[in-house]
């Protein structure tokens, strides 16, 4: 899955956001000190998070779009090779 957490109008911000998301995933932590390898990365992450262009709304919207695309009923399916749907079907009610 893509690690980006948003675009924020600047490719550098997008790159730093992807690095933070990757570190959170790898290290299972959200503390900036634990995510960074050294002091310069701590500063980079803090500057990213305090940037006015970086918003929670963009991060949430971006991840929601990725999840929605991944849950699409035709994502990853090849209709010509599968005679039945490859997504979970809801249980029928009596």
C-alpha cells in the first residue's frame, strides 16, 4: 500500500509525509523522537507537522481515498478468470 499521507501542495511535503508514515508503520510509534534517526530528522518531522499547509483533513481524506480504492469490488479481480465474485458477499437475511 502507498505510504503517502497527502500532497499538501508541495512535493517536498509529500515526501516528508510519506517518510513519517513509513516510520510509523515500521516502528509502531507516533513520538517524533522515536520516529527520527537523529536530531536533524526530528527537526524535519517537527517542521513538517507544524507547516500550515499540512492539515489533518488532507491526511484523513487521502487515506480514505486509498482505502476506498482498495476496497472496490473490482480491485484486484480478473472477471475473465473467476466465475464467482472475488469480494465478500453479504449474508442473506431470511
